[in-house]
């Protein structure tokens, strides 16, 4: 799956974890939790009720798949890259 983008969990509050959910909903069943720095394969994102959710797969266990809010996922390849000032 080398063509699948890898993203890093980021922006989760200290001493908290990102919930991986069975559905793209804040009320979806929690199937796993990840700390900042965890690496996930991004299988695609969708806007659900005005929230951008991404279907992700745990890099270390491809059977573990679910949904996470995109705001907590960072593409390490573009980390630190900013738009040029206008």
C-alpha cells in the first residue's frame, strides 16, 4: 500500500487520545484510541455534517480501520510547509 498517504496523529490534548470510530460521527462506537505521533494510512476523507472525517488504517495493524476527524491528522511530508505570503 505504498501509494496510500500516511498521516500522523497531532493536536490531541496532553494526556488525551484520539478516538478512532466505527462511523464518521462523534457518536460512533470507539474502536481504538491513539496518542499524538501515531502513524495511520489515510484511505480517504469526506465531509460529514460539516466535519471533515478521514477513514484511516493503523500502520502497525492494517485490520484496524475506522474514522477520525481530519483536524487531528497531519501529513508529515508537508509538515512545516506554509503558503507563501501574498
